């Protein structure tokens, strides 16, 4: 699985990021990508499939849910989320000295908040290509499908 963000995406957010550490943060981006994928699986995937199948209860219907195919994820929507996770959980915590008024600690906290805000936006986007037509349409967004029984 490829990372959802690259070193150049980090540089797009903070131009001087490579002045503070190594020449590449690929390992941190790999961890952040895994974290984002785990968050999608834990907080979005089951609910998304349940609503697509019209199931409203939170019950283990494992036999109805397909396995998450990461190739069908909208990786463009996950780029900023991955960058924010990398900054908040891996990159800035490595740089901080954990002293009062540490700039890296404040940046880690800032990006942790940005990660939460971005997740609230991302989870409402069409994240998964359910019909596998290589496009992410509004109809593929997670949300309750209204079903109404009409009697003739």
C-alpha cells in the first residue's frame, strides 16, 4: 500500500520542515497512513457499509460486509489527514524536548487539532468507490439511505 502523502506534501504545509530533521519522513508517513487506514476501518467502514445496505442497528453483520479494498479508497481526500497525523503523532513529538513553551510541542498539539477537524470533514466525503467505476460520486457518501415502505 502506498502512502497517502509524500515528503513534498509535508513541505507544502511547512516549507522549512526539512531544516529540522532528516531528509525524508517516509517512515513517519507510512505510520500516519496506517493510522488513517485504521481510523477509517474503525470509525467509518462498518457504518458506511451498514448504511449502504440499509441496516440501522449496530450489530455484527460480518457476513454482509465486504473486506475493505484499499484500492477503492479516495486517497486524494486522505492526503491532508495523513499529513496532519504525521506532524502531530510522529514528526514534531520526535523534535520536542517536552519543556514549557516548546515550539514543537505546540505544533504537535496544533496539528492534532487539525487532524480532528479534517477527520470531521473527510468522513462526510465520498471516501470509497462502492460501485468500482473509478469515480467518487456524492451518492457513494456514507449516510443513511432512506427506505420507505409504500403500500398500494
